[in-house]
C-alpha cells in the first residue's frame, strides 16, 4: 500500500534476506573480513553467530554474490533438530545428489564422489549450514567427518556455520566437540548496529527502491527507532514498515516523533511491541580506546580451546577488497589443484612406463634365456656328436683288437 503512495519500486523493508539491500555496518564489515579470511583458507569451519535478525543470512548472501560459481560450488542447509544420519542425507540433497537406498553409507559415498569430481573440475565446495544451534552433537560430528574428505593433501569441503548466540556457547563449552573446535579457523559474533548507523541504514534501503525524499524523516525519529529496536536490522525493518504504513494511511509526507509514538502505542496495545522492542547495546569502544585497554581482536577457537591468534585482517577492509582476497586465494587453490592433478597424471604415466619397462625387460630376459638355451642345445649336440665319435672309435678299436687276437690264435695253432 505505502509503496504506491510514496512511489517506491518495491518494498524497502521486507523481512526476507536480500543481498540487494546489503548495508555494511561496522559489525558487518568486520564479519565480512573474518568471513573472507576464513574462506580464503579453503578448509575447516568458519563460524558466524548473531541474534535473530542481525543479518547473518543477508551477509552470506552478499558474499556468495561476489564469488565466481565456476570456481566455487556452494550448497545451503537450513537445519532443524537433525541427528547424524539425517544431516548426511540433507547435505547430499543440498548438493543435488540422489542417494539410492537412503542409507548413510550410500549418502557418504555419493558426497565423496561428488567432491572428488568437483575437485577434478577445478572447483571448491562450500557447505553453508544455517540455524546451526538446532543441530545435535552427533550431527555436528558428522559435519566434521565430512571435512576429512581430501584429494591428496587438499581438503575437498569447507563449512560455514551460522547460528544464534547459544551455538557459540555450545561450540566453546561442549566436551564432545573438541575435534570440531580444532577445525574452526575463523569466528565472529555479529552485533547490532550502533545509534549513528540507523539513519544511514534506513536511507540506504529507501534508496534501493527509488526514494526521492518522500517521506522525510525527522532527525529525532532515528534515535527513537534505535531506542525501540536496539539496532537489530530485522526489528528496524518491522518498525519502519509500520511507520510507512501509518504515514500512507494518514497521507503524511513527514515521519516525525508523533507518528513514531503512535505506532509504538499501537504495537503496545495489540501486544506485538515485543517483536520490535529490545534494549539497546552499549556503544562499541573506539579502536584507540580499545587498544589502550589491551583489547584483543576477536579470537578464533584454537585446537586447545584457548584464544588463538588469527591472521591479521584489516578492520576497514571493504567488500571489493574481500572479494579480491577470496578470488586471489581461490586462484591459488585452483593452481594447487591443477598441480596436484598434473602430479597424479605424471604418477600414472610413470607407473605405466615402469610396467612397459618391466615388460620390455621380461621380453629381453626371455630372449636371453632362449639364446642360452639355443647355445646349450648346440653344446649338447656337439657333446652328442663327440660321444658318437668316441663310441665309433671305441667300437673300431675293439674290432681290431678282436681280429688281432683271433689272428694270433690261428698262428699258434698252425705252429
């Protein structure tokens, strides 16, 4: 209704995550930096947590829009309370795999075969698991096992876990998830926006739908919106939708404190004030003050459960720089995969050459043995001839001896 009244091209404050409306607040910029760093590593787990409506899904959708699909195959799973066997089938379905028999072993085999084929095609695979706080420990362990698939020394699957704050506590405190903690390479908690960002956020979303200054917002309205919503993006969207609706109904061109008070009163009266009301967080310390207080950059989870040092990621990095970092890392990973494929090919060729060499050597050895046999055969024939000659000479000698003996006997008789 108010879209037509104010001349908007579409709804500016829809609740469904849409990367076209992505607004880079300070906490989102920091999250994007950590996310970009984690994805550039090409392995393990990246964990992003935040309150309901903090913008986790919009952040990931924005990041995915910057990645070349010819280099990265991504699948997304929105979970409920799945166990270990169920999560394996859900992952297979997310990658578009048909599993025969519906058993866990078949699903794992299909996933591994798919990951190997993607790697041979020069593509990495990313699994995005939303609402990770709903997963059982057994399901999280199955996700860890999927991260073991490798081609040579190169991991085949990286996983991004998105969850509400309780998932962060589960991951840090559960004694059964030690091995998963060892695979986490980057983690960040997405905070609400600060008071000085609310006006820029609202005007940014209005600008995305063709806003030309109608309606106008009084300056004090932005402070009131922050006070009512705590700076949570989805809560801001809900409240501003009601402000615009009332403004259109009463044909107002200015949204002022009176309109805000009327909307908050209506929400309180119908019992839905809890949908938008939230205590505002304390403002973030300035970087200089944080440095003076010895505040460390947000740590990743280390293999021993201690605060591990993450790679330095500039806090002021923007989306283009993150995309460039990811593209460079993916290009390097592609080169490594190509090198691995070439090494595998060379190894296969070397094995085939050795087989040929062995065959040639065997043929040469057979020929040598045949030559030796022929020589031995000739030697035997010579020996047989010599034996035959000796036998002939012996017979001749015996004949002469007999004749001589018989001749001497005749002479003695005559005498």
